[in-house]
């Protein structure tokens, strides 16, 4: 029989999450955002560990968000829907049927 022990949550964790969100809501320039993100990465090292390496590796690209405050989230969602329809369309006899299904599902 397995027994699980709950690991007590770190009281700093909720504040770190809110601080991270605040950076994206308040910073106006990529330079300011990068500076604050680097400070946040130092504070978050003890809580988030290895996950932060991904942020460090992509920091310049992440900071590009501050140029015009857009992300690729909408496009990622659209690609995800297309892949789902493609999986469901396995067995369609031709591309026109697949195209018709895409247009029907993605037009609003």
C-alpha cells in the first residue's frame, strides 16, 4: 500500500506567481521587463529550480512581448484546433473534404 506525504507549500510561491504576472502587466519596455524578469528569476530560484532555465534560455524572445504586448496564443490555439480536426478526419477520401471540415469548424 502506497502512502503519500504532502509537501507543505512554500509561503513565497503565491507571491512569486503574482510578482511574475505583475511584470507583464506593468513593464513598458523590453529592457525594463528583462531587468525585472532577471530579478524575479533570482528570487524564484529556490522555489522553481530547473524550470527557470527554460525562461533564461528564451529571455530575449520573452522580452519581445513588451514591444507591442502580443503573443502567439491565438495562433497556437488555432493550430491546436486544426490538428484535432486532422486527427478526427483520418479516413477522409480527399483534401476537399478535409478543407470543407476545417472551414465549417473554424468559421464563426
